[in-house]
C-alpha cells in the first residue's frame, strides 16, 4: 500500500473513519390495543396441543411467569450497559468545526508527525498501513474531542437487538420452553388477558388477534389464566406499570 504524505488526503480518509458514540435502544414489547368484541364461541375449532402450541395450565403458567421475570432482569442489564446518546452538532456546525480544527496547533502537530513518519525513508506496505492507521486513530480522537460525534451517523445503533434476543432465548430455555413455545405463549396470553372477561361456552373461547386472526382457548385454559391475568400483564408490559 502506497501512503502519500499529503495531509489533506489523510484528513479526507480520516474523516470517513471517525469513531462515534452510538445511540442505543432497548425497547420493550408494544402493548396492543384492545380489538373489537370477539365471538365467545370457539365451536368447530379444535386445538391440538404439542410442538409449539402448549396447553395453558397452572404448571405452564408458573414456568412462563418465571421466564418473563428472568427476561425482564436480563433486559435491565442490557439497558444499564447501554450508553446514553451523546449530544450532536448539526451537519453544518460539524463541518465548520472540522474545518476550523485544521488550523489549530493540535492538528498541525499531528499532520507534521504523520508527514514525517511517511517521508525520508522507505517503508514496506505493513509499516505504511500501520502509520496511516495510527494517524486515523489520533485524528479521530482529536475530532471527537473538539467536535463531538459525527451527526451524519446519528441513526446508528448499538447492537442491542442480539443481546435482547439472547436474553429471551435464555429465559425460555432455562424454564423448559423452546423459544417458539415461549413466543407463542406471549402471543396467546395477551389477547385473552386484555379482553373483557366473557365466560367461555363448553366449546371454548375465541379472541380477536391481528388482522383476521383469532386466538382460541379451551375452557380449562381460560380458567387457569383468567385469575392470573393482572400479574401477567405486568410481567409482559413492565414499562406500563
């Protein structure tokens, strides 16, 4: 790699590689609004439990509650480890700040150091690359200190999504569920607990979901879940409590 001693070129390369403070997100589940009144009868629809669809029983709900509590604790750890977004200049202010920085003694000294490191004696490709990388690192720190984070990269996020998915998976597996079983329980508990307490008929109970979808529950499932709905709503939507 041939490295030129042109400090303006070095600046242009460096400006594209500055370290920035990234924003974080640890958004929780979105609490759905209650849909229109659902048909209380589930006649003609049979539930076949097994695989991803688990029957809602006291034992299942006990494990599910423990999983939700474990997941919430893990989410708090992720949130605590996420730095707050740093204040940012406007794009115009940031560009002006960089231009002004090029006239400061700190920048001139850094540019002279870099120019001296790549001139006067030959370097192989590895040495040249290392000199350029050192220049970029120092320049990035100088710009960050003087101008703050680059506003053009304001929408970048810390990768918390993977950590939140890992927390959900671990909460499910440590309480005896597959991830899909755990997610399906979340999907089924919500519409029943957020609906009006209509008694089921002998065929079961049906509740409106998203779009044209319906969630169906047996009378035994309704009897197991209804008395615990308040607790599960708090576990599923802790930010609303």
